[in-house]
């Protein structure tokens, strides 16, 4: 499995692009506001994709070990379902 990471804020190190969403089989965001931003900015690219909200507050430092643990715990079940169902 290959992953890409991008932010929804204009000042992000790497901002989400149309090509990222077209490439993705699975779209994950940390907070509901991120989902709203992505769907508003890229309505065509997200029309037939489910954008999953992980419900992880976006108040960690980059690569914070606690953040990595939270993301891993939230994402692993989604990946298992995706692999099993192909959805």
C-alpha cells in the first residue's frame, strides 16, 4: 500500500491537489473541517469517493509519536475493511 499526505491549509508543506484525489483509492482526513474543505475545493474529484474523517484533532506537531499512534489506530481498521471489501 502506498500513501500520500497533504494538507488543506494554504500554508501546508504539501497542499492537497486534484491529482492526489484522482490517484487515491481511499481518502482520509483528520477532522470534519478538512473533509468540508476538500469536498468544496474538489467537488468533481470527490464526487464518487468517500472521504473518511478520522476524528483526530489537528493540534499535534509534525511526526509527533502520539499523533502517529492515533493515526495508526484509526487507519488500520479502515485499511482492513478496504482490503477485504475493495471499497
